C-alpha cells in the first residue's frame, strides 16, 4: 500500500517562525542514516530528486512512500538542520484513506476528517512549546499562522505576559516604567501593543533594542522574547519618522552694503527657506580682519551704547528681502585682534560685502 508522508510541517520554518524558501527534506529509514527513495506520484513511478526542495514560500510538494518507518531531516539552503522528524507520520493514500474518514471537530482541532485532524495536531505540537516558540495557541490550519490575542496587561514595574495568546495589549493610564517581564520558557516570544505611554528600562533583565531606555506611546507595537532564563529582549519597535533633510540651497553673490538700502534676492527654492545665514566678506583689511575673511553675523546685528548695526530680513517663497539699518556704518564687529567693542568698531560699508545663504 502506498502512503502519503505527512512530514509536518509541510512548510519549512526557521527558529523564529518564518517560512524558509527553498528548504530541503531528506528521507532515511527510521533511526538510521540509510537514505530511502520517495516519489512524486501515488503509483511510485517517478522518484523525487534528492533532496526534496520546497518552493519559494517554503512549501514542500506531496511525497509518497511505501514501506516501514521513515525519518525526515529538514534543512535550510545553507545545509543547516532546522529539525528532524522521526518517525514521519504516514497516511494511507489507497484503500481507506484518512481523508475519507469523518472526524468530530474539537475546540483545539477544527477538522472534519481524520487526515486534516492529524496534520493540525502535528502542527499544533510543533508550534506549541517547541521550536519555534511563539508563546501561545496558534491556528495553523491550511498552513497559515494566525496570532491570537490574549489578556491585556496593566503597565507596572514587572509585567506578566499573557498566557492565553501570543499578542497582548499593555494599558497605561499615566506614564509608567517597566523594569522587567515575568520569566517564561526560553524562546517564548510575544507581540505587544501599547494602549498608553510607558518606558521600557534597559537592564540585564530587560535588554532593550538599541541598548537604552525606550519610551513607547499608544499605538506603538514591539516584541519581547525570553532570551535567557532570567532576561527578556525587547525589539522590533516602530521605525523613526524620516528626517526632514535640507536638499536645496541658495548662495547669493557678494552684495554691496548701503546704509538704509534694500536687497531683493530671488532664492529659487521650492518654498520659504528653513535656514538662512548671513556672512560679511572682508574686501579691505580693517579692525583686525584680513581680506577674504568670511565672518558670520547675526541677522539683527550687534550693538553698543551709542550705535547699532545689522539687518532686517523677511523671507517668502520667492525672495529673501534684506533691509540694512540706517546708521552710517551698517555693521559693528568686535576688533578681531583685541576684542574691543566700541563705537569705533563699526566697520566701513565699502570695505565689506554681504553674502546670504539659504536652505530648504
């Protein structure tokens, strides 16, 4: 009689529960390393290639065999063993096939025939408290893993993860520090959804991704995994919002400085500049400055007891509008050699030029 091999899972999964594309399955006599041939068809006329290779989603094709007990070794694409099933469960493919025998569904096994019930039971055994441990009851019928929602928990110094599902919510009426989670079996992983604001405190017992405390806000989600017997890892936090990078710039030509004069500088940017910088360029040495010196200045200038200097600037989506103040010498700079700031420190307009930079 020909048997269909139910080397469950019929999909290959890694230790963290993800499907393994192009995984391989090798078959041996049970308890040995003696390889056996398996087939693609019920009549055992076309042997499978060795090893049998899963598709891009980690699904294996149907495998047929006739004989005694058999062992399956499932490996990833690098040849590392994911798991071994010994013996492989077989179901009759001729005569009274298990799929034709009715089964009364239970709460745990929602199947209507024996074949489906066997496969569900094997998948449940694999995913519940064995590698990969995902920390709760999983519906794996039809090769789909559906996370189940457990009891919500209140943020506190120590939080006990839900035991009724592998997703649970943490509620918080006010900002709270979470120092640790109650220890579970090593490898147990939970998906956590925040219903309030709390802070995960990085420590030896709660290792937070990034190595620092992490404040979580309502609507954020992340994962916790029992890493060792006494510590959890928290990871998978939402990505930070993209940084608003200044991608456009404008630099004016050197502008003549005229007391009480005005400049209208078309900047050509996509909007109102977000940053503007003003510089004075020394053209004739004075007050401790050399020709070519580029001196950043405040937009409103600096002053002393008898004089003020600087500019007024108005920005719009098209222009940078500059108005020089009306004093004879429009800018005051401390002497670069002595640091002196007196009325005489006002610089001569004709000895300098103004340059404006803008960024968007």
